[in-house]
């Protein structure tokens, strides 16, 4: 039965045993994430008491952990981020391109997350920029939003980048808008070859600069000859880059982006079973026509897989490039709209009260009494009962 089962329930029930079994082997970041999710919306973090002005109904609202890995804490963060992107949309088709890495690279990435994930971003963005700028393909400057995901449906380590790209951009001299052909962005085989070369060049440079570390089964790769031998077959095999169906227009982009930007390794909606030793969750089997199945794992193995996807502190998993890059976005988007003869969007003034902001962004009213529909007002605070040691600040990146 589903019954509102959450990832937090798994951590609360089996987290202590997992910590004992993996003492000295789990990172500080992983322990922080476990503690934050366990405490989320519980008395440990404190909260406030609300009362209905109509019927007098009283309820307690506990604080959220606001950790970016927590399945419960992404709704408002996602809505805030998407509201900020509303003004960036252009009246052109949008394309979705995905960059993946071969399994040997994923293994190296797991032991060198910040370095190799950074290479993944840079190689993907540079590939799109270079091919798009080539007059043989598009001959334009482009912009893009890139989002890192590190998981597959079964929670295995599977790093890949989702790039959402407007279908065109200013010409090299900035005097006209160059749009893509209908339904076609850039040739994926050309993208794949350049992406492979750029990625491996950057990976080799990281190795030469002493920025890669190898442990356990990968320890032999610390030797230059072994590392070169590992990379040699990767230079010959095809790297998977694929383009999904283009969006019809900007009105579909935000809805689509919302599925990717603040997603975590597994949503609570996929949790189906929790016992004294096992965890069951839904997954989609892409090899069998996307059939939905239930996977059951030992609780410790489920926690281990979830923690595979804890990102390094301060690492930004959403990045902007080209004319969508943060440093000059406003000026360059203004020029894009001039070339497209498109109006400047009107930006909403955000509400200062978080309840009104939630209503403004999501249409969901959290200050309405569930009994009579009247207004709920805060009448008191609940102090935290315990401090989550090293709890992370809100990070929506």
C-alpha cells in the first residue's frame, strides 16, 4: 500500500543501523543529508502553531529542512526558480538534448564528483555552442539551461546532462535572428563526436593537473599508463547524445523544465513498501516499453543508492550558458527580442509573505482552514527540540 510512505520514513527507521554499518565510510555530506531528511517537518526543526479565525481549529506546522536532496522540499524552490525563468522565454521552439557518459567514465565521476561533473557541464555546453556557431549547421550564438541528473530509474549512478535550448539565436554579427529548421536542431552524430573529444581532453587535463583521485578498484588508474589505457577504447566507442522531440513553443517549456530542475533521486510518490528489512519502490523499465514495475531492495542498499546522488557542497546542478548566462542575460535577451520583434515580458512583483508567495506561484493556499475554509493565523512558535548538526542552508541550484 502507498499510504503516504516517504524516503524520510526509510531514514528514520533504518538510518541508525546504516550509520553504524558504514561508520567511517559515509561522507560528511551524506550524513548531513540523512539528518536533514530525517528531521524535515518534524518537531526536531521546530515550527509554529496556527489557529482558524472562524472555527478555532488549531494545527501545528513544522519547519522544512530545505535541503536540495529532500523529496519534500522542492515544490516551492521549483516554483520560485520557474517564476524567475518566465521572463527569459522567447517566442521560438525549444529543444531538449541529453548528454550521457560511458560506464567507465561514470565510475571515475563517482570518485571525483565535483571535477568530472564540472567537465560534463563544460563539454556539453561547449559542444552545443561550437556546432551551433558553425555556419554549416546554424551559424548563431545560442543559449541554454543545463541540468545535471546523476541517477537512473533504479537509483544506480548514471550521470547525464539535460540541456533545454531555444531553437536559434543572433547571427555572428548580431544583426539578425537565425532560427533552426522546423523540428530539427543540430545533428546528434556531429554533437556526439565533438562532445567525446572535448570531454576526454578535459578529463586528461584534470588527470595531468593532479585533480583526480582513485580509490579501491580504481586505484590502479593513478598510474599514467593505466589511465591512458582506460581512455583509449573510450576514444573509439560512440558516446550517447540524443535529442528529444522539440517543444511546440515557450508555453510548454516551463512545465517541462519543472520536471527536471529540482528533481531528486527518487520522489516520495514512487515509494510503495517499507518493512523491517526491505524497501519497495516504483521504477520504469525502459528496456520493456517503459513498463512500470516494483523494485524491492534491502533497506541498507536503498539508502546506499540514494546517497550515491548527494552532490558536493556548493556544486550548482543548474547552469546557464550563452545568451542565457547570468552575467549578461538581460542585455542579450533584450537584443534577442529586438531581433524577433517580440515584446518585453512584464515581471510580477513577488509577495513578501511566504503564504501569499506560495499562492502566487502555485495557486495553492496553505493558510486556509481545512475544516471551515476560513483564514489560519499564526499564534505561536515551537522551538526546535534538537539541532540538525551542520544543517545546510537553502540551496536551489
